[in-house]
């Protein structure tokens, strides 16, 4: 695997981690929830209770030890040149086909921008496209996810993310796990995301930003989860968003890393790593394929809120089986 960038180091001051406080009226109902959020709770940071890297043996690791330790320390890793130009061209052509498909555009799995009809995300893309289905099972992704999660895995969520030129809107700061836990019922921090860069993600067109070390603290969020929250949150998230004070503490300690990347790169980040991206006001769109891998042992339970589960295309809970690695080692075979 190519080396990840190592020219930056996060600051080493320590955030003020508060003790989680739950009212007596709500304490009993939250006893089995290790990561309560929203409801009656106040915004605060609490320490993570789960490992970051579950794999134990260096002999079975697809990455050198220094990269595994960087992922453990920072909560993310950027790997350059994982996919070839030929493979990326193949994926770009399939992406263009999906963008131009009227049925895909009208499907419930497709999310458009708030103020335009331009596509923001296409969910469950590994089931609507044989090309991206093969990519989701590529050994370069699957073997790494299996090692980091220390278990057989499945695709919890997949999507194509787009930031159209000029009007592509931001994704505000958030930890995926907070939403996956509260609204989907994911029990533990034993999942990760892999973002495959399909077009240039430069410093101007709204690249992914991450807070190093933020995965070690769970940011409790305030507010009650509205009914059918997913209908609005996929366009603009307003609940499950950390407070300014919590974000400031995390950034004071770790800083902000902007994950610029060229086509063929892979950005891996822990489910609890705080991340977001700004709007794209340049003429240059940016696109990424996204796969969320969850450990089989971490399958979804009932949501940790008083709402029904979100739709299957957002959080898979039916017919869960271990992912089988694709062969050959080339996405252009599809």
C-alpha cells in the first residue's frame, strides 16, 4: 500500500471531557445504551469505550505498522494511488451513466441539493450498479476493512457523493456513529468508511475535512430526533450535530486536516471521527464513491431513540451475510 502523508502532527493539549449526566427520570431507560445522545442530555464529550483497531496480528495486516498506528492515533488514513487510471476511468464512466439515468434520478435513494435538482448523493449504489458492486468487494478495500474491524464485514451503507460546481452545498461537522447509533441502532464503534476519490478533491472544491484524534471522544448532541428525520438530514443535518463548544475542544487538541486527494486515492476513517466539508463554489465538481463497512458482530439493533428504523437504503439490516471478496483484482473486469 502507498504511504499516507505524515508531514503534519496534531496538537497535544487535552480536551476537557465532561462526565455524562442523565436525569433520574431518564437514567433507567439509558442504562443499556453505552453512548446515549440527544433527548435530555447536555452537549459534552465522553471517552470512547471501544477499540479503534481490532486486528491483533502484524502478520495479517495489509498495511505496514506505522500506517496502522497512524489510523489508531488519528482516526483516519489517506492512501494514494490505490486504483489505476484505467480503473478510475471505468468508474467515472459508470458514474456518468448513473447521473444521466432518469430512473436513478427519480428514485428515493437519490438525494438532490436543497435549492436545485442537482444530485447530492446516490445511496445503495452497490446494489444498483454491477460496477460499484464489484468495487465494494474489491480485496484492496475488503481485506483492509476486515483487519481494522477484526471480523467478517458487510456493507452497512454505500453511496456516490457529488459536489456540483458552483452550488454544491456543505456537509456540516458530524460523527457518523452518533447518527448510526441513535437512529439506526448500531451498538458499537466497530465500523469504518472508505471514500474512493473519483475526481480531483483539491483545497478549493469542498474536500473532506477531519479532526485528528476526535474519534477517541464521543460528542453527545442535544435535541430530540424528529419523525422521518432522514428526509431532511440527508440534504442538511440539524440534529446529531455537535455543539460549538465540543467542536472547539476537539479542534484545539487535534487541529483540522484537509484530505485533498487525486483520483484513485482512498480515504479511510473511523465511524466516530468528526468530519465535514465546505460548499463548492468553484466550477469544478468533486465526486467520491463511499462504502461503509460494519463488523458482522456489530449488526444493527433497534434504534437508540423512539423512532422507527431508517430505510434499508440508508442502513442495511436485512439479509446480512459476510462480504465475499471479488476477483480478479481489477474493477474493470465488470
